[in-house]
């Protein structure tokens, strides 16, 4: 079963079987420069995968593993999760982390737009959000191309981030 399919990409549910691919992604300093607290250890990657799997089981959505349709190559991860993985507040965020060889191909925008559409069709929400490091120009452009609007700075994931939102 696929979580989502776009013109060029397939998103499959996260699985512990995909640990090595995910670890390669989350341990790359360039990829993780603006993501969370940076590079993840093997143990942190395992914890992250387990959290995403539990989120999917509990809520019916989460981050998934992204593959190119044409090549079958692992591109990265993308999806929707409760902001800061806290389901005691209403904000659901769209996110993506891609291997650098897939940057500047429009994949992040393709994924963000598809997950925003999916979220509004399948979740009982009127708003979706995204948070990025303010200096992350690439993600800023992705969110703006996805019709999200900057709403200000907030503290999230133990850091000061730029918050974006879009309404149904």
C-alpha cells in the first residue's frame, strides 16, 4: 500500500526494514543542516522510525519513505505529522527531507503540495502548517510555491523557527 503517489514519486509507509536508507539520509550533515537538531545517530534514527510508525498507527498519517517512480531510488521522507509530534494541540505540519542529489528537481514542492491536498481531503482540519529554520531559503521557496504563507517566528522543536500556514 502506498501512502501517496504523485506524477514522479511514490510515498510508502515508513518501515524498520528501511532503516539503512533512512539512516543514510538522517546522518548526512548537509541534508540535516536545517532539520531538527541536526545529524541523527543510529539510535536516534531507530527512535525516529518507531515514532513515525506509532504516529501512522494511531492517527492514520505520518512521514513516509519517498521513492522515484522511474528508478525506484530512495529519495527521502515526507508527510504530515502533529507539530512537534504532540497530538494534544491542533497543528498538523507538512514536512520533507530529501537526499541532496534530489534537490532542485521540484520534488519537495511536488510532495508538499500533494500532502497539503491529501491533508485537506482526509483530515478534519481547516489549516495545515510548516516550520522551517529562518535561514533555509530552499524550504522557504518550496512553502511559498505550495501557497503557504509566512505568519511569523515561533519556538518549536527547541529552536526559533519560521512558521507557515495554509487554509483549506
